[in-house]
C-alpha cells in the first residue's frame, strides 16, 4: 500500500489510456506524457501499460508501507526519499516506511522547469480496471481511485511485481531521459504541427501568425486542453460549423481567435475549426510545458511526422536493450 499524506495540486492514477470507446464519447485519457510513464514503468520492471501516478506541480507526500522500487520521471520538483535527493529517470529501492516528498512549485531553492511528474511503483497501482484501463477520467468520474483526484488519507494498493528480492533491492541506477526543455534561446518549446482540416478557412495572415507567433500557455489550461494566448487567428468568413471528430493534439480556434491544443481528457467531437494538430511524437513535451511558458509551432508534413514517431520508438527500443544488457527484466 501507498499512503497519501499530501496529494499536491492534482494527483491521479493514470496508465496509457482507455482506447476503443470514442464512439461512446469516452476520451482516451491516460498519462498526458505517455513517454515519461513508459520510461518510469520500465525502470521498475513493469509492463509499459501499468498504472502509475501523475503528479501536478509537486507539493505531494507519499509513504510506502512495504518495501518496493520506484522511478520518477518528468520534473523532479526537488524530490527526496527520506531527505535523500531522488533524481528523475532513476530506479530506486524503497524500504517499508520511507516517504517520498516533492516540493511545491514555488518552494524556495527548487529549480522548476516543468509542470508534471510521473511515478511508477513496482507492480503498478492496482485499482480496478474500467473499460480496460485503470486511468482516472476526472471529467466523467470513473476509473482510478473512485474516479477522482487523490486526497489526503487515501491508500493505494500495488500489484504483484515481476522483480525478485535481489532485483527489488538492487542499487539505484538511472538512464538519460529525453531532452524536453526549451528548444530556443528565448525559452520557447517547439512543437511540430500538421495543418488541420480547416487550415485554409483562416486568412493568410492568420496562417502566418500560427507559425510566427510565440504562444503563451495560460493558467486556464488543464488535462482537457492547453489554452494559448497570442495574436488573434481570424477566419476568412464567420459562421457555424458542424461538429467533427477531434483527437489529442488537435488545435481548435474558438471565436476569440485564441487557439486551444486538446489534451488527453478532451471531448471526442468539437465544432470549432481545426487549424492544425500537434504530432504525436511531440505531445509529451506539451504535457510538461509550464503554465505561462512559451510555445512556437512549426509546420511539418506527414513524412516528417512519421519519421519523428519512428525516432521516438527507436529511443524506447534502445532503452529496452540497455536495460536488458544490464540484467533488468523486460516486460515490453
């Protein structure tokens, strides 16, 4: 069991998502940064799809009631295990009774570069699956732990681990995670984008602004979508549109002209024009981008989008090969 002493701003149980139910209006959800959760799971000997915890803006405290092994990815938020620093992308043994603490986003002396962290525990978080997933759908109120964010006093069960005693107690080791920080000198994070189905409905000036503007992620952003602030994107002609299917990464433009990039908990259909879509290989960077952080959107074509996804999969294959060479169990 894991005892929640402090949940932080928003903590929830998440896995790789609830897929195959969009026709029922059920979003896929899951960890907003699936790359980080996958890495954390591999570092503790879990299957990629095991459930872990998504922690937002630090400020949480978790106590482990039994010996186990953990890995934290994403922003570290000054994490420590009984006062000893815990670095992101490290696999660490935990003794019964030890406490993991993540400092708050505004804690003094804490270097904060992102927004979220992902924690994997050997055996995974063993809450009942709903529609094939243990992810929490916060909007619909099901999955995870009672369909809600974690609260102080919650106790989370963990599943059976594939690690034996020697592996569980093995000395801490780590790997180099992907570099997700600012891509440009001004601190902007670059996201690659495919033009959307309604791209041509926007004025030439708006299409140029989409690629040329530095967009700010507003504090009104959440797991449903990242709301951006910047220049107004104008359409050639106003008017209502029929609702169409949307997916995580879709960039919708409401009447305000300020784009919204949909995330894992977004609706399955929408009536705003879709000016673009962030490629799948870059969505993990958006999940970690801090509030009030800067984005730059760069146009790519389909071959480049597919090549970026293939490169990410090669990275994961290299991680698996490296762990296997080090004698770590592979469950991929």
